[in-house]
């Protein structure tokens, strides 16, 4: 008989964080900055730079937290993109992800997440293009 493994402690914490976010009425971006401030390096530096890039590339997106991650939502409140830091689930790289609300469709299959280890001007330019396309 197989034993069913439940959610990890990190996954449980993320679900609790999301429930807290849904119950909270405030979210004007300060929650995102607080979430970023709690990250360890190099995640904090990447998240801070991403926050600036996304806010400049798509000023119509509103910063909010989503399962404890920095995220950016459209006018309907739907998350378009988010940053999952490596420290959260002890992975070897951070991830810039896009939801199904992002306009990135390209045929029958396209990437919705990108691994980030470091941001250089080249990566920043790609992110700007992706974010602009996502909100187009």
C-alpha cells in the first residue's frame, strides 16, 4: 500500500500566506516590497531589479503578493507575472513566471516560466519585451 505524501511545510506556508492575502484589503505595493526585503541574496537583488523593470515596462500592472511572491496584476486583478525566489523552495535558481492572463501565446506551446540566476542588461531587455507582450 502506497502512502500519500501531503504538502511540504513550505507549500503549507505558501497556502496560508495566500489565504492571508485574500483576506487582506490592503495591497498597494508595500506588501511586495516587504516580501522582497525578507528575501536573502541574490534573490533580493534580482527581485528588487525585477520590480523596477516590471513597473517601468508595464505601469498598468499593480504590484501585489501572490502566495507570498511578488506579483503584478492587470486591472481585473488577475496576476500576469510573478517572481518565485530560489530561497522559498530551496531551488538552484529563481523563476520569473507568467500566468494564463499573460498574452504570450505562440502557437500550441510556449514558455511560461524563465529561470533567473543573474540579471544582466541582456536579460533585462528580454524581460522588458516579455512583460510588454504579456500586457499587450
